[in-house]
C-alpha cells in the first residue's frame, strides 16, 4: 500500500486513482479516505487524478501519539503534496478535512494549489467564544469527549443513526450500510487520535487562514447540518474568502458525501472543469 513518511516518522496512507490534474480529498472526523470513495471514483472516471489520504491516527495511517492537531495535519498534507510533487491541485476538505486544507493554505500557501473546496467544513471557528457569539457551546464538545471515553463505539453508532446523516429527521431513512460504514471507519481510528481531534476540529480558529486564500474557492454546505451548523460553517467561511462561490443544499445534513453524492460529484466536477476555461 502507498504511504508517505512525515518528518516525525508517521506513515500517511493514500489512494491515488486516475490521471489528469490532481484533486486531493481530506476526510472528516473520525473517518478515513474511504469516506470519499464515491467522489474519488467519479472524479477519476471523469479525467482527474483523485488522491485521498488517511489523516494521522485514522484508517491505515500510523496511530501516532502526538500531532493530533491542525498544524501537524496541515504539515502532513504538505508532505503528501511534496512527495507526489503535485501542482495545480484542487484541495477538497470535508468537515475536519476542511480545517486541514484551510490550515495548509495558512501555513504553506498556494504555490501548489489551483482551487479550494470546503464541504460541510468546520472553518472558520466552531466553538462559542466572546469573539464568536454564534458558535457551538463547549458543552456540546465536552459531551462528545465524554461519550468517546465512556463508549466510543456507541458514540459513533449514535452519530450515524442520528444527526450525521439526518437520520433523526422525519421521513429520512439512511441505509444501514451507510451507517455501518461510518461506524466501521470510525472504529479504525486510534482512540487517543480521535479524542484529541475533537479539540482540533472544534476549537481551532481558522479566520486568519481563510484570509490567505487567493485561489478560486467553492463552499458547499447543507442548511440542515446538525454537526457543523450552516451559519457557523459554510455561510461564515464564504463571507471571509474573497470571491468564494457558495452552494447551499436545502434540507441537507452534514454527511452530504453520502446523502447527496451525485449532486456533490456534479458540483465538484463543474468547479474543476471551470479552472482555466
């Protein structure tokens, strides 16, 4: 299996499908690159080199003891792009992965980057603070931490059966297979890695990073996202990135990579094809 080894010896697993201009897909918490498989296959079938990696501590990558925070996630992404010597890349980040690509641009710039896409993404800042009055109270994230310590397997089942895919909404029926895949991927993450990543996705302030975006940017978010509320995430990020295009999926939940996979694939492909057109 292909890996890139980072400066601290962590092995980052990646899948490299297709050929053409590269698209790098960063996944959400506590999943892995398999969560992108529908979009990765679709883009590879439509003339792009689609690359998806497992964040450190997740999936097939090393369960490192340290580095479970956004600066290191971004540096790991830089190691991948450097290792493959990628240029004119479109970076696509879902949820926590949106934070990863945002911090990458903040720390490493856009010399290798042609476009950026934020999907149901955690930037600019999820946590309620005095300077972020619309954020999510810390008690919500403390509850996720408590659930992780008490019984993380059940926590992941509850997320999949409830808010992640909107399965708790009247009339919504998400297949058992989709929900089982969420649980299976989540349990492949290291316990400490997944636990510490809760702070990474909830309390990291990406506003300065978003100010450094100087490439065409697409923001996609569902307006019934119960995990990263639209007002906190996509709407706020689009307002901070000059010229960003915002696409809102009416009534859509957080996990649109599964619930709206064809529409998301079509929107990604249209954005990709617009580059250089």
